[in-house]
C-alpha cells in the first residue's frame, strides 16, 4: 500500500484482530484504493468489483488474526486476500458460462512488465527475473497473475495446446523462483 | 519436509490463478492439511506480489466504508462506549478472580484447547491450556517479562465482540484461572491475545497497549 509503511500496516492488522474498529477504518482508508484497483483489473466489471471489495474487507476483518500470528509482509497479504477472492469470482463466473461464449473478452495484452514504472526494489527484481524468461512465458505469467487469464485463455491466445501452456507456466515459475531465490 | 519442484510449481500455479475452480478447491483442501505446502503458497504470494505494482489504485465507491460498517457492525447498534462499559465491568470481575499457582491439573475427559502465543521477535511466550469440562485455563509464561510498571494482559477475542480481558498475566511462571460461565461458550475457536498494559491491567477495560502476541485456541 503506497501510503502506509509496512510496520504501521502490521500494527493495524494486529489491532483489527483485537476487534479495533478504528484500526479497521484506518486500514480501509489506506488500502481500499489499491485493493479496488486489483478487483477492477481482474473482474473488469465495476459493480462486481464493488461487491468483491466489500467481501474482501469482511475477510480481512475476520482473518486479521491469521496475518497477525505470522511474520509477513502485510501489504502482500492484503493483496493476496483481494486477488484470491477476485480469482474465485472469475472462476465461478467461468463455470457458470461454460459451454456458452464467455462473457469475458480476452483482454489485449497490456504493456509488458518492462514498460511499467515500478519503483520498488522488489518490483525491479521481479522485472529483471521476468526479463530472463522466454518472452512469451513471462507475458503468459503476467497475463495469468495480473489479468486473471486461465490456461484455456492463454492456450488460445498463444495457439498452443493446454498442456504446453501449463508446462510453460510451471517452468517459468520455477525459473522465477530460482532467480528470486533470496525471498525463499 | 522438503517439497518437490513439482509441488513448488503447483503452489505457484495456484497463486497464479489460471486453473479452474475444481482444481483450486482441491489445492485449498491440501493446504489445510499440509502446512509445508501452505507455507510454499504463502511464499509464492510474496514472490509474485511485486507484479501487482503495475495496477493503479482506484477510488473505491462512495460510501464503501459505510456499507461495510453496516454489514459487519449494524445488528447490535450499540454505541462504542457501551462496549467499553460492558468489557470494563467484566474485566474488573475477572481481575478480582483468584489466580492460584501450581494447582495440579486433574485428570479430565473433556476437550482441551491450547494456544501458543509468541511475540514476533520470539522474546515473549505464553502457553495456554483450556479445559472445557472444568472451565479452567492454565497459562505458563516464559521469556521476557514486561517492563517495570507494565503488565501483560490476556484477552479473549470471540466473534464480533470487543476483546474481553481474561486478566493480567504473572510476570513469569504458571497460573490457573477459572473462566466465568458466560465466557465458556465463547472459548471454542476463539483467539487469545496479549497486550502490554499499565501495571494492574488496562484501566479502561479494553486493550490499550501494543499487541505483543496473538494466537487461536486449537482443539487437541
């Protein structure tokens, strides 16, 4: 989250686990814009993103103790709660529309990671590591993670069999892990 | 236990999110029983998180907070001060309760709940064992004691209610505390927390100091 340091976020999450509503409000004010941005990007539907955002904060209220009992990166945890929820909604929607034309258009590939202005060291590091992968694999990883595309979407986009796509992503992920090794 | 590269890649795939719903559910089931696998998923969440930096924040809908507040907190419609009063009364009651040391734990058949509270720097540790049948909790305190003029206070967090004080912890060693009847029903699945409070415990009856450690009560 851009406007609060990690320590402050961890403190707020610990207070939320103690059912401190003022801390919850402060966290909401600080983090709702980023989490809403994630919902909008993945769901591409403002109304659904609004519903999702509320669900996400309900999960944060109930689940803050799970973060507070671990040592971690609070903004990554919050982002993961949001992304997970949005992805679940996408996959449910997908199941509902199975057999019909998906209501969701394949997104145009957004600018690749190298075009993004990422200021943090972590951002530069992952960009650097993505840059070492075969370009299509790096892009497929980004499309899955940031745009919510499925194996099927990706295999159609790159015109390769589903299993091949899955292999691309698995190999790409393992290469990424090796490149980012200090995190693990 | 070491995970194979296959499992590490699978955990990464889950975080990537490209799989269908059935496969996601299967992985979530595995996470619940395989803590090494669950930890790998948490690592992937950390590794990939910087990719989200490209997503710009967006102003959430107007009244998002009010709607959320309504949804989570509306039913009791109780002003905040009423909670403090309620918790305050209870806390005094509990602080008055006798803490006794070294009482032998009798044999019992009822369910037991444990909670391991450890501060993030590992310096403060408290283990709690709750005997459901006897309605008694025993705690054992280790590691750093609170600073002079401060005490550690133990809180019960259950559901939506404000934390309820279970009392001030001894500076070290063990203590046994009876859990009042009205709290016993809340113990299952609740969370315990330790806060750093003025000597004798929070005067307001609600947690005021920094949270030192927090952990759920788990059935054993």
